[in-house]
C-alpha cells in the first residue's frame, strides 16, 4: 500500500480522490470516527489497519461503513453453508 500513498500525495489536496480496488481489507466499525463508519463489521485485519492509516494520513473516508444497508446488500462475500460473511473494503 506504499505505492497507493505515493499516488495520493502526488495527486495533491486540491482534487477530489476516489479510490476503488480490491484491498482485501476489513476495517471494522467505529462510532464518531472520521475514517470508518458505524455500519461495518466487527472484524479488522492487517490490510484494514493499513488502509485506515493511509486514509487518516490523507483525510480520506472509507464510505461503505457509513451507510446502513439491508442485510442482503451488506456483505461483499458470503458462504451460506458455514454462515461465513465479510465486508471487504
């Protein structure tokens, strides 16, 4: 994710930035946080910590946790036979 941070810095603060990609990050949920919203999942992984750090350094938000979704639309990945689900940012 070091390269991502370099690109963000090169872009500068005078443009709007929208980042989309497959980071395999799980960023959790936080109330009254500037980066992570309250409607994510409880799990945070290493990639999630890295993505949160980059967003904090550059005043960015991870938006999929800021909005409440119906359960059917909430999860990015699921395996129903073992009742496994995750929201991957």
